[in-house]
C-alpha cells in the first residue's frame, strides 16, 4: 500500500518482444480482465519473492506459451488509477523457444512501431509506446 495515497500498489512487468523484422508483439487482454480487450505489451504482476525478470518470464509462459530471454530494463513509471497504483517496468525480450498460443490472452499481433497508435492501450503502456516512437513526454 502507498503511504501517500493509501492505494494498493501493484508491481507490473511488460516485455518489449521484437522479431527480426523490427515488429513488436502486442497482446489483447481477455474480455473479463480489468480494462477488457485493450492491447498491451505482454506481461503481468510480480508475485511476492519474484524478481522482475522471473515474473516476466513466468507471465509470458502462462499467457503465450513461449519462453523468453529477458534483456535490458527500458522503462519505469508509476501510474495512478481510481483505486490502485501501477508500478510499471518494461524490459527488452526475445522469444527463445516455443510456439505462440493464446493461452491467457484474447489475441496477439506482431506490429510495426508505426502501427502502435492504431491500437487502444492502457495508460501505463503509453510511455513505452512514446519511447519506442521517439515521442518526448
């Protein structure tokens, strides 16, 4: 819980998975999830005792059925919502093994950076998108 706001703080990690053609993997949230059917960089919540990197690898395996190599930490931001706060961290990543499958997501797509604006993302993902597109905040 945040001392300043009294709101619960949720640590979230996301993967900037890029292919050899420079496309990014985005995933669509499930219809019954918070912020249903919005697109996001795949990832999820960090569980107690997990490192960010371990949590990210676990979440990608659970959601998309692939194993990844987690690379550099690229961004940190805190985003406040009505009843909670997101402590958001993104990392570069590459798929090491497996075949993408919609295990815990509604859909997924490989998109060019210039196409990211064509999809609706949660606010926490916007700073990552802006950084990838070279937009100064």
